[in-house]
C-alpha cells in the first residue's frame, strides 16, 4: 500500500513537471516585454511632461 502511495506521488510529480515544461513561460520573453512596457511608460510620461510645459507656456503668453 505504501508503495502505491509513493508511486502515485511520483507519477503526479512527473506529470506536473511535464505540464509545467509544456505550458511554462519564457523568462527571457517576459523580461523583454517588461522592458518594452517600461520604455513605453517612460515615453508616455515624457510626452505628458512636454504637453504640460507647452500648456504652461501658452498660459503664460496669454496672461502677459
């Protein structure tokens, strides 16, 4: 009975390992995506900063 439990546990572990290897994610791909998102976020922040500065300049011109 103990052998059956041990074998069942081993088979379960092997199947989980196989499933993870098939459906696993690539860490390199995820890191690349993360870097792209980070660069897009930084570019968006820079665009917003530029627009904000332009609007401040227009407001300053309007009040003078």
